[in-house]
């Protein structure tokens, strides 16, 4: 049907993103979802929850069970009705603590958390442009570029700012 000519032509598992909204068990369900998707990334994992007022975060190197297993108390601190999680399989950026997603930023409209799976083909150009105009990058991932684009957007709402940022990026996500 569709011949594959090389290993690069085949689909590959890269990262996992999982989110839950509308239940006070959001972080627990997100951890279970990330555990089910562990095969998509084993380098690091993280969850950020939101309780309507405050974001709560835990990110760590290693597997979901190591970070959110039964002997860990991290899930008890991740309270809220919304959570987003990420398992990392690095394609850009080093496997370091500062590159563990989801990312959390305080922007003009409030807190903003983002997890991303994909590769931005214009990330280097966008990153250089952002740095040249004053952005302070704290990671080596292309995901941080998206956050800076959202922060610099002149749109009114958070969703409009995100759409504006997505219009500037190229690649698979």
C-alpha cells in the first residue's frame, strides 16, 4: 500500500501528552494516563494541576512510577479539577531538569501551562529572534518557544494568543 524505504519513513512514538478536566481526581487520572503511555517517553515525566486559583507542579527525571507511584506523595499536592501531564522522549533539547514538561509561565493574562509533542522546524530561527528581542530562554526545547510567542502576542484572550502563536510555528505537533 505505502512502501517504507527506510526506518525514518515509519511512525515513531515520541512523547506523551495527557490531560483531564472537570474532576477533583484530575492529577490521579493524568498519572494513570501517563503510565499507560509510558512507552512514548521514559526520560522524564511531569504533571501540572490547577485548582481554580493556583497551579501545582511536579516534574522529575525517570518513569511515571518513580515520580508518581504509590510510595510518592506528589499526587496529593497536585490538587485541582484540571491537570496536564507529559512523558518526555527528547527530540530537541537535552534530557535535563529544565526541559521537563509541562512548562508553567506567569503571563499578562495569568498562569499558562503547556505540554507539547512534536518538532518545530523553524524553532531555531524563532528562538534566535526571541532572544535578539529580549526573551530569556531557560530551556533548550522548542516548547519554550511557543510559550514566548504566546507571551508576546498582542491578542486579547489566552486562546487567541495561543492561536496567534501556532500560526507562527512550522513542523509537526
